[in-house]
């Protein structure tokens, strides 16, 4: 039985062939680290890291590669942002649809005097922009939104949210885990102070690497969450003030840098616009097909507009875990079942604590695979 991978919201698979190839080449023939030594191989690795920053800058219409900070992943980037920006007594607004990569640090920080509130979202996960404006306070130091939900695929109107924040002089940040590589994102147009992205989802790179892109004035006020050796200013025990070294302590994930750079070269050839159009075709096909499957409930937006290709389903009267198990064992369809590290989103959608069976599509998902998934869902629902 052929396996159909529909878990791209967790991590994209397969990767463009160049990703593994470049990582292997690096490990077997380059080996040097970045920003430490000055021999040829180390210079080459440094150039690949620079190209990666430049590609990320180009992707998000962000002009300054020095402010593209490479992180060990999106959860790290979000922690760097929250811990670096918020002090005891500060107030932070997030949406009611956040992932635990945001909620757990905030819960932890609330033990030490940071206050946070959730801006309500409707039953499809869509942010109440009026409430956002109402809930801003003089001590609000950050608004951080999940750009698209990893549960329902709901995309927030980040441009309008950015305008609200700008009108009140509050830094605005996005967790673009589910949109980076799937939808065009223009850093300046969204009025962002910070953008955190993982390498391994829509940006098609390996796990263990991500980026935190920082507006220069915001970066200047941000405290490093991790400090240590940077390979620069080694005469000093103080953390460098210049970018990106200020936020990049420790030996980086160089195989990841090579792999991600290759992934972005591929993605730039394809273009994000083409990926977005592909996602939309698949979403329309899936939503249309689902209407003809009785007994399965879809949570989140029912149209392809205002969403990414992440779909949460419920099989009423059945155990969702068993439904996911049957999808795999009987039809080869790989999904994710449960609460997807986002209890707040499930509470908003009314699916807590039952959770959902999540199907998520990527660049390499085909219409034929979506068709097979629909047939399998219908069979599991009926049987
Ligand atoms: C919306 C959202 N935010 C944050 C994360 C955390 O990303 P990572 O696990 O790559 O660090 C995820 C991962 O699924 C996510 O979907």
C-alpha cells in the first residue's frame, strides 16, 4: 500500500532533493563551522550562512540580512522574542489560537510578573480586531499572533492587526510557523517588529533550524535570551551589541544552514505565489469533496480563502484516534490526531479536550492524493 503523507503542518516531507544532498556534502567534504576560523572551508561555510540570510530577507521583503537571526528552530525563536522583550510588570497580547510554543513561555513568565491576555477569536478561529484594539494598554509591550492556526488553518488579517498596533506604538510580532513558504509575507507591509519562522515546514528545510527576523530598532531593545561565544569580539566577556552576533551564541547548526539554503534556492525557483496557488487548488478540492462525506465535521473556515491547507476533522460517534489509525493502516493516509500542542486553539474552536484528526497539505501533495484521502475519510466515517 502506498503511503500518503498529509502531515505537513508538523513537518514537510519529502524535502527538495538538494536539501539532503547539500547536507551530506557539507558533513563529508566541508565540516568547518561559521564565524570562527579563517581558512577556506570556514569562509565557504560563512558564505552559505550569509546566502541563507539573504534568501530569507528576499522571501520576506526584508532588506537587512544582518537582522535575520538564525535560531535552533521556531520554538527557540519565539522564546528568544518573549523572554527578550518582556519584563516583570509588562503586558503582552496574544490571540486565543496560539500554539504552546507561545503559551508555555508566557505561562512560565507569568509566574515572574509578566501579564498576558488572549484576544478572542470566533468559532472559526478568526481574531476579533476590535477586541485587539480595546485590549491594548499603556503597559502593553508586545502583540504576538499566530499567523495561521496549526489546528484549523485560519489565517489572521496580519496587515490590519499591524495597523492597529502601529497606531498605538506597540511592537507587533508574528509566529509564521504555518504560513512561511505557503503565503507571501511582506515584513514591512505587515508592520512587523519581529517574525519567527521554522526551517522545516513550508520553507522545506531540515529540522533544528529557524529564523527570527528583527526590525533594527526592536532588536536594539531586545535582550539576548542566550549569551556566549560568537567567534567575534573574543577579547570581551560582554555579549556583542552588533547583529546578528548579539543573538547567535554557540556553534550553529551548519548542516542545517546548508540544507535550508538549498531548500530556499528551490523555493525561490518555484516561488511562494505558485505554492500558494497550489495550496488553494488542493484546499478547494478537499473542501468540495468533504461536503459529500456525511458524518464528518470540519472545524475552521469552510472556504479556501482565509486559510492554509491545514484541516481539522471530527468523526462524531467514533474515537478520533481510531479513525486516524484506520486512515493509516487501511488506506496509508498519514495524519495527526489529538490536540496538536494548541489547547487554547481547541478551546476556541470547541474541540477541547476531544481534539481532531488533522490533515495538512504541502507543495509535494498532489490532487490524486487528496482524492484518495477523501475516499478514505468517507470509508472510515461510514464503517
Ligand atoms: C503555529 C505554530 N507555532 C509554533 C510551532 C513550533 O514550531 P517548532 O516545533 O518547529 O519549533 C508550531 C509547530 O508545529 C506551530 O504550528
